[in-house]
C-alpha cells in the first residue's frame, strides 16, 4: 500500500516537471479550435491536474497506511481510513478547482447558474440518475439479487438509468416467498432515501431463517432441543457448515465481532400455555420455503416418535 503511494507521489512530481517543461518549451502558443485555449494551456493544465490527482492518491495511501498500521482495532482502522480519505479528497478537490478556475471563473459561474436551473426543472429524473450512479458504484443490489425496497420485495430483473424493475415475491397475491407474477417498477432515487434489504448479495447470498414449533410445558426441553438440532443438522449437513465458514470470512473483514455456530440452534420462548422452540438455520433465500417445509415435516416426525418426552399443547386456539 505504501509502495504504491510512493510511486504515485513520484509520478505526481514528474507530471509537475513535465508541465513546466512544456510551458517553457512552447514559446509560441499553438492555436486550437477552442478559441483562446491554446495547446500549451491545455497540456499544462492537464498535467497539473494529473499531478494533483496522483499526489492526492499517494498521500492517501501513505498516510492511511501509516496510521492504520498503528490503529488498535478494526473499528479504529475503519474510522482512520474514512477521516484520511475525507481530508485528502477535500484538499484535492480544492486544489483541482484552484488549477482550473485560474482563468475560467466567469465560465464556471455561468455553468453553475445553468446547472441550477436544469437541476430545479428536472429534480426527480436527476435524482434517479444519481441513484443509478450510486447503484453502479456502491452495489447495494444488482440484477439477480432478491431485495426489499419501500414495501416492495422481489428479484431484480433490470436496473436502467432511471428505474429498477423487480419480479415481485411475497406480495398480496401469495403468502410465501414465491413469485406472484407481477412486475414492480421503482425509481432509482429511492435508494438515496429508503432502506434497501438485500437477501442475496454476491458477497454472501444466504440468510438466517427460523422455524417455530410449540410444545407443552411437560416436554423435556433439553431433549426436544437436541433432537431438533440433530434432525436439522442431518438434513442440512455439511452445506450449512460451508456457508457458515463463508459467513465468518465476511465477518472477519468487518469490525463486527460475532460468534457463529456451524450447526442449527434452538431458542426457547415462553407462551401463554405452551413453550415455543425456534429452530435457527442458514439457507439460500430462494430455497427458504422448500427447506422450511421439509424441515417442518422431519421435525414433527422425529418429535412424535417420543411421546413420553415430548408433548404438544392440547388447545386448538394456537
């Protein structure tokens, strides 16, 4: 990281030297089709801007590498990178404007007035276009992902300049995570002001699901919990362990510290006249309904084999 930064600083120095050489070598200005903008002016400005960009990138890499190496934990490293990036980026932007506006102040003012008028007249399309740029750069979702945005949930089938198209799932026509057959169109601007839930992003396309089974208070809870874990573990097998390993790798790249077990787990919740056992497991979102149905059948069959240790609530008002 630091080595690349030093190389970038050297290239920035060479760009400055080249700009001075061009400025002195071209004693007679060479005209261009751009009116008063001579070839000498364009080359010098271009090299100077390149020097500013290279210098900023080099300073960021060197300073960030130096400070991050001395940070105590991942959270501080993350904060240090953001602070350095903001400071260096702001300074580079100011330096770039300083280079460009030396002779173009009037032009920039005019462009600013025109830009303000266009922005005011075309607010929503421009916000959607900015949203599209944000989607392309930050990747909150992409084509093929399963997402939930502003009350709409579905699989992304297209991301255009102004709109995102979803193939709806779990709408008011169906009660499961299956396609309803409807298409939902959302303006890209919603990603700038709304929460985006991505269930299958390429970094880790799996989610945690829960399945609840109610048993009576007379049930041997320790036995029932272990039986549910064994049944789910037999069904999911090594697949879940492999996915959990990927999950841990992703967590290791973030400041978040979590303990994640490789096997399914069961949590207990007390009800009014029963005990609710909630099985927690990892699954691909597009297989969620099928896996839930299979697990439910297997769990009921396994629990019913032990009526002396597992009892179900008698009431039918559940």
